[in-house]
C-alpha cells in the first residue's frame, strides 16, 4: 500500500517529522498509585508497632543475641544441618540409583524406603529415634538368631545428637532420592549410550557424564532442601538436642522473656538462610557450564 | 584385523522379531553401507556390533573374536561387562543425534576417552585431540561447547571423539539424518577421508550418493532380513528384488 492510501486517522493529518521530535511520556496508572499508598501505610503501621510495643523487648533481644548459650545452640544447628544434608545426599544418590536399577529387589527396596520415610511425619520419626533404646536396648554385630559378637548399650552409642542426625538425614534421603532421580532422568539417554559405546563402565558413565550434567537440574531443589533443613533441625527439640531453639527455650523458661528470645532465634535463622541463598546462587552459576542459554550469551 | 562377520544373527524385542537371521561379512578396510526403510532393523544390527543391543541368537565376530558373548558349556553367555567395555573401546560409534557430552568443550569431549580410559597423559591427549579436531576442520572451535556449534560441527567433533580412541572399526548410525541439507556435505567429506585412510566402516545411511561413491559393499535391509547385498553400483543402479526397487525408486 502506498502512503496516499494510508487510513486518515487523527495522526495521519499531523506532520510526522514534527511528531517524531516530541518527547514520550509514560501514561499514569492511578490504580497502582492507590495500591502503593495502602501497602505503604500498612508497612508503616507494622514497623511502628514493632518499634514501639514494649512486648517485643528489643533491649532484651540485644542482650541475648550473642549469649554464649545461643551461640552454642547455633553451632549445633549448623552441625545438624550440614551432617544431615550430607547423609541425605549420600542416601539419596544410592536410593535413586537403586530405584533406576533393572533389578526388581533393588528397585523394590528403594521404593519401600521412599514410601516409608515420606509417608510418616518427620516429627514421629524423630521421636522414634529418641526412643530407639526402648526398641533396641542393645546394638551389636552378630549372626541373626545366633550369638552376638560385640554388643553396646544403645543409650551409650546413640547420643541424642546422633539420634537427631539419623531422624533428619534418613528422612531427607527419601526426598533427596526423588530429586536426584529426576536429575539423572533429565540427562538424555544418548549421553550414557555414547559413553558406553566408548567403553566406559556404568559407574564411570555415571561419574563423568551423567552426574555432572544432572547437577544443574539437581542443585536448585537441593539448595531449597538445605534452607528447609536448617529450619527443620528445630524439630530435634522433641528429643532434647541442644540446638538454637532448644537453648532459646531453656533461657525463656527461666526468665519468661519468650517473645524477645524467639526473636533472637528467628534473627539467627533468617541470617543463615540468607547466607545459604547467596551460596546457592553462586554454586548454580558454576554448574551451568555448557548451558544453552549461557552458551548463546557467550 | 577388523573384519566384521554376522553369523545367523537374530533379535527379538518382546516377541517382535526385528532381525531374522543376518549373514553378512565386512572385510577389514572395507566400507559397508546398510540401506533400507526405517524399521527394517539396520540401526539395530549396527548397535549389536558394539553390544549396545543384545542378540537373541547367532554370533557377531569382530576381528575374528566373538563380541558381547562367550562360550559357556554348550551355550553362549553374555560376556563380562569389563570385556565388553574393552572391546567397545576399540570400536568407534557416531550417532544420529551426535550425543556430545554437553558439559564439556569440543576439546574436552575428544580428550576424555584417552585420558580417562587409556590413561594417556593430559598434555599428550590434548595435543592429539587438537590434531584430530584440525583433521575434521575444527581447529578454531576447540573451546566451544556443543550448544555453541552447528549440527555439522557437532557431528565432526563426534567423529573426532570416536577416533580419539584409535578404533579398528567405526560404526555410523545415520550420521547425517539430523542435519540441515547444507551441512550434510561437510560430515560426508570427513567420512570419505576416513574411508580413504583405510578405516573399516559400517554406515547406516540414506545418502545413496555417498553409498555409491564410497562403499565397497551395500546391503539392502527390509523387515529384519538382508534382501540383497553386493557391489554398490549393482545394488543401487540395477536392483534385482522388487522390494529394493520399490525402496530405491522412493529415495533416489
């Protein structure tokens, strides 16, 4: 269509060269402005209450923030998180590989593991481990139905900390298995096939070809699991492990400053989860090697 | 010695017979092309050569030695995984979908086999890998990831990767079928050079021009049998069987 055939809209009657030189304004959106005012007011009210309500006991918060018992509990919380996550990852990897095996028994056992540990509440599992000594008064190595070779008193070898680790780690393993399995299945079959055709064994293929590529699928959910685990460790209070929350409770049980002390615990939890989020972002960046989107940017 | 002999090879996939007694020989240094309609069993036959597929009965000999199986009393039993891996390391394979390792650069893809399997020192493996990549015309793409390469370039890296293991035999499973038409030539050129160097090759392909020009022997397969095999010009220009004629009239 030629210029003369253009529809005669309002603009068409203008001098286009002159129009092109005018500045462009952004159209106002009044709805957004109202929402901004309302939300801003609520935020201010919230902040006002937090600062002025003496119940929050900010001076008490400051006093206990670096209390040695709090820091001690914090260390325990970090230890529980790290060890339980490592245990969960190892179990998850083994269970995931078993679940993908072509052997019916291995697959069945892996399925049963996931079924049990995902199917019962973690809190209940935790209590079970706390009472393990009732179920198995002694632990030892021996022949089933025959004599025991070595034997220990359960309460001696299974301190509460270890019971807590087992409760958290075994449960995490079940969830991790599904995450790892999704990651392994996300790597195209052709990758393993090419590796096998070169002469790599199944384990070598897993290690050099499949797992490195599964990592970028696995890492984001593992990051979420770690952040979630940090907070879930607080469940160990039911079996009396001295973590951050347990020690916090111990303090407010005596001085009755519940709110300020719970704020102390919350501040530490949120600081740690923030750090973990930053670490997660960095690790994900490292494992995105050979990513299509990244490759296109390069 | 890298001749390949198929002796009465049968294979069924859950009751469906896809290979119905294949007898065929590829002499050492020869290029054999397997042609035929899709679903005729040619890819399956190729994948039996390095035991990516099991066989139901029959024997495949590579270099005069049985592959994938060993004698066990009066029957055959699947060979030990270690032996299979060892045999596979001497047989290069190139896939339709390239299957380059996505987390490694072109150079790393080509170095990986020698370093991890043959325990070649890294510096030496790198020098050899650069040489191979130069040979397939990709000396300037060593640091690229597969996602940054075109299909033709990826397939040439894949050929270099297969060659890095210094194979006696190369298997090509429709190496140009996933490529844009203008990229087919660069891959075929590399394969022709390889054939000139005397590599024993089995190629599943739809490229009749390539088969006619490069192959020493062409086998036409249909529904799990080799219908006819022989000199490429004879088979492609003067097919004897109706099924071969019908197929060739569609693809030529």
